């Protein structure tokens, strides 16, 4: 039994030593949620030209130091136009749109809100001499500094600069960057295969009618969903009974995948056989419990390269084919109660899946909110209790969900976060700030 922090660090240390699978190529949109196997570099400067960030007038800042100032409007540039269509000289301006390239000679943009078009019904001798009769004038009512209201060429990235590194999980921003450099297909890591094995004589398949003391195997589906959400391929195995030979065969089948997740059978009961069978397979255990609630009996370990695994436990025993794992295969034994299973997956299994996917495991991020009602609990365990975060803007508040223990998945479905209670606190007053882990 170890502390939560030590358990998490042990998982992270082992995750740092695993290697992702082979790479494959995916169409750009199909790469969403996948992990990039090669870096993406800028194929040109970003932006490739000095880009206006406002609708207004491109000017020389020196011409508008004193305002109001009248400038001759010599042209217009919209997004997509060439910046070479005109050059801004002294006492001149060019009408410009957001996203358009800055014309030569200009070094600032005045927002259109700070200008007005000047009507010239009659010629002014001085203006006619310098600007030319019939030229449109704009009056600048607020000065600007050189460099204001435009993005210089290459300010976001220079040609050849790293935009996305290998190991980045591709979200919509990653897809946008890949598209901006002309990538229609991307090299990504193969999704790891994660075996999901539920254990216990009390389980039946979800399409079966449970007996009086039986339950449907919902854990297999919730875990498979969490596995897929983490970016891996879930391989659901048959239900393992509380019988050593069949359990061992299914565990061996699970070890043919990149990671094995077992649920149930890891407590101290007479028929909790998972640790016993894993020990027979010469498993190495890194911890066999964490000081948390829910999920205290969680197990983490690995089986070495000499551990036999079976290609399929669905075939008759005479047809089983034994192979050797090419490297260590890690496993997690998760408690069987649904809430415990879901919590321990997020706390411990997810970073291992991220590493197998080619990512650097992401740290846990705790948020804060004010507690609506007092919490009383026992000390000794770090607790992750289902809760509801509500409010809007800066007025976040959180309330514990009314739940009936770690088997109450219905309450968890109504919750949107967990309140994290330190192991040394037995009372937290209403109004105090508490840590939250979002679901």
C-alpha cells in the first residue's frame, strides 16, 4: 500500500520507459485524436507577409504624430491582394482590410473608427499642390506608433521552424496547423491495443437476464469507452470466472495486447484470485494498493519477456498457441465497483496508455472552487468524491453528489467532477476553496 502521489509517480516512471508501436499514415481529418509520429515544420514564414489586424488605413506613423492629420488616399488593399499594388509615401494612406498585406512604405495601421473621410467640394491651393485635386482625403484623429495594428512577416513562425513536435496528440488546432502547411496526410503512431478483462462469477453479459445475485458486465464497456477516449483500441475479453485455470488463460490472452486492464478480483476476499494468478505468471508488482477512496485495492505491475501469453483463450486448450512477449507487458488490476474502476483508470491507467500511444503522459490538473456545503470524512485516505460544479463565469461553486458508495454509477453519471480531499482533513467548511479533478 502506497500513497496516491507515490503510486502516480511509479506509473509515470514506468510509462517513461515504454515504446509506442509502429507508425502509419492517416488522412488529415482521420488523424484527429491520433499521436503525431513526425514533427511538422513551417514550410514558409507565418504570416508570409505583414498582415493587417484591423480595418482602416495603412500609414507612415511619422505622418500622424500630430492629429488631426489629413492624408491622401491613394488606393485600397483587401485580403488576397498583392502588397505591390501601391506604395505609401509622405502624407499618403491606403485603405486596408483585416488580413490584407501591408503596402510598401507603411509601418502602421490606423483603425477605421479613428478616421473620417474628408469631403472636398472646392480645391485648396496647398493641398492641390501636394496631394492633387480630386484625390480623396482621410482625416486621422488618433496617432499610432510604428508597428501598431499589423503582424510582421514571420512573427508567428519562420520557414523551417518547429510547429508541432512528435508525440503531440492532434486536436483541432493541430489539424489547422497541418492544413496551413499543406499536409493532406500525416504520419501517426499505431493505436495501442488494450485488453479489458472483467472477473467474477456474479457477472453476466449485458444482453443476458441477470439472476437474483448477478449483475451485467457494465465495467467492460465503461473501461472500453475510457480506453478509446484515451486514444487506444479496446479489446474486450470474455468474462473471467472465479476459477484459476480459466482466469489464467484469459490473462495470458490479455498479455498479448500492449496493456492489460483487469477489473474485479483484486481485493482480499477468498475468491479474489487475480493477484494469485499473476504471481504464478511471475509478475512483478510495483504496488498492490493506494491510499485513496474509491479504488484502494488498485494493483500495478508487469510480466517480463519470458512470460507465456496465449493468442486466443476462445479456442480449445489443444489449439492454444503460446508466444513470448517481446518486452515487458504492464497490467493494472482495478477494483470491480464501477466508480472505483472509472476513477482508478483516470488516475493510473490513462498515463500508461498515453505513453504507449507515443505521447508524453499529461500531468493531472486540479482546479479550485468554493464548497457549497460542509464536508465531514475520515482521515487517512486521499478521497476523490463525485461532485457537481455549477455557477458561471468567476462564481464557480461545488457540491458533493449524494452517492451510495463506489457502486453507485447512477450518481456518477450526474456528477461532472471529483472533489479531492487531502488525507489529513476530516472537516472542510462551507465556503472554503477545494481542489477539483474534472471528469
